[in-house]
C-alpha cells in the first residue's frame, strides 16, 4: 500500500482518529507504551505532575468509552468481547473499560502493519495478562513471539510481596513473514560463563581438527542473541535522559526493539508517543517515524528531544498535524461495521445513534414481548439474550435498533452472519424448532 503520511509527522489528538486515517499495511513496526490501566489524565504535563497531580487508576464506561466501540467489538470481534467480559467479571468494570479502549486501537494497529511488520506493546503487571489475551484474539496466538521481561533494580519497601521490578513487552508478528534481525540484537557473552555446548558451536572442520580454541573465540566475538529477559538496560531513576515525563523509558530499550524488527528506512509508529522515546530511537537507527499523542505540549518536547538527542542525524522539520490523513486506499477500517463495501460505494446513513447494550436489550425485549425472534421461545433469564442483525452487515444492514433483534444462543449459532431473520425462521421451521404463538 502507498503511505498517505510524511516521515517525521507528529499527530496531535485522539490516536483512534489518526489510526483510522492511515492507509492499511503501510507500517513496518508499532512500538508503544500505552497508559496501562490509567485514566483520562495520563497525559498530564511533567510540570503538573511535579506539582502534585496524580494518575487516576480507574477507567469509566460512561466517560472513556464510546457506544460505537462496544457495538462493533460485540458484533465483529466476539473473541475480543469475551476477553473484555472476563476482565469485567474478574477484575472490575474499570479494567473492562480500559480493554475496550485499547481493543479498538489494537485492531487498527493490526490493520496498519505490513505482513512483514510486528507489534511491541509495553505493559506492566496491572493489565498485562488481559492485554495478552486480547492480542491473541486480534493477532492470533500463532503470531505471538515473546513475552519479554525488562527487569531493573531500585529501592523498594514492601512487606507483603517481592519488590515489583519489571515491565513486560508483548511481541507479536503480523505474519510468518515478519522481520527479525537476530544479528542486530546480539550481546557479549559474560566472560568465563560461556560454554561450547550444542552442535552449532564449532564448525565441522574445527571439531575434526580438535581446534576448539578458534571456534570458541569466533563464537565469543560474535556474541549471543539476547534472551527474552533483559537485565542489561537500567531504568531512568537516575539518568541524564530524564525530562520529567512520568512513564519515560530508556532510549536503549526501544532502540533494541527497532533494531530487531525493522530495517533502515522502515516506518516506525508510536500511537502513544509521550515524550518521544520511540521516535528518537527510530531517528537514531535511520528509520522513518510517525507519532501520535494527546498531550498539548508534545510537539515542543518531541522537537527539543529529537534535535538534542539526534544532533546532526536530524535533517528535516517535524510535520505537525491536528487532522487525520486522508485515506487513499479502499478506506476499510479494522472493525467491519464501519467499512464501506467497495471504494466509491455509499452505505445508507445510520438512522440515529447506536444504543448501549442494556438499553438495546430492554427495547428489543419489549418489542418482541420477551420472545426469541428466531424461534418464538420465551426465556426468563435476562442474561441469555444475544443481539444480532435482522439484515446482516455483509448485506448492507445497519447497526441501528430498527435492524436488531434478540436471539437465544441456539438461534444465534444457526443464523451466524449469513442468514437474515426471515431466513433463520425458515430454517427453524424446517428443523421443527419454531414455537407457535398459540
């Protein structure tokens, strides 16, 4: 696909709008450090945080989540919806809301990646397990590559558990063709801890000649591929890099990611770019980059840090934009409910706003007199109902309640995403499942 953005572009605003505006399969690497399970003020400025402002640890369905996101996930990404439901039940609604927020964005990141691309998602212990399940649902568990542990030391004064001194990086490939530059992430062996184990440690000629010294020296000089636990990159508790941003990470951490999973000239995207760590690492590594952030001061921080850290490597101006780029591909976004069938085709406008699920269920229960629209059975359990389209989305059906119905689970499985409601009723009559009105 042809990129519809320029190198060194910083987009200012909600990253979902910008992610949806970028052409499909134009990004080589997404490396990002999202706000974990934090609330709306995670973009507070360093000055305000130094003055006492705090991060919220709670998300809200009412304040942070759009009804459209819930609807599209439930309709077209049922596995993701199940992860959100699990989080709601096991952790709480704030975690479910956070995962809904992240889910629609991760779907877009998946769409943007080239088949040779990869995603590295930085997370902590708060939401890591749930994000892993969500990424399995979006990327497919077969495209999971590593759960990388970034371990660091520092003071701790806990009494009821071990000090929590690591973050997690979830590494997913877009496909089996994803790039991985193993020689770019080799590190030195630690002196005498090196052993000549494995059939690949020495060449056949060296083994036959009994020359173990040469083979050992060659292997030592080459180094080893770093394992999936990184202890050689310190945190920024005391560092000249620190600019006061509360979740700032070391440049060397993201430089390793970029070296491993992209080539010079590739495009690196950070949709939560914060104080520009990923962008600086990309610039130093000779990659193109685009960043997105809500923070009002992001442009000044990015410009100052990139020019200071990259020095003479930086040879062009940063492009600053507050409007999403114009799509020049087919315009399809990651969530099928909002896509057009073909370029140039016009879908009829949605006749009004989409209702939240609880309001939709209440309305449809009253309309259907408590009966399943597919088989005419009544159910007393309010949790049994599943919402489906009367006319499938694939046939042009809209998400409005006028095109929705409540089905029992057996009927929903029969209907799938191919039958209309009348087709389902016909199939139920054929199977003898239809209950009469008498």
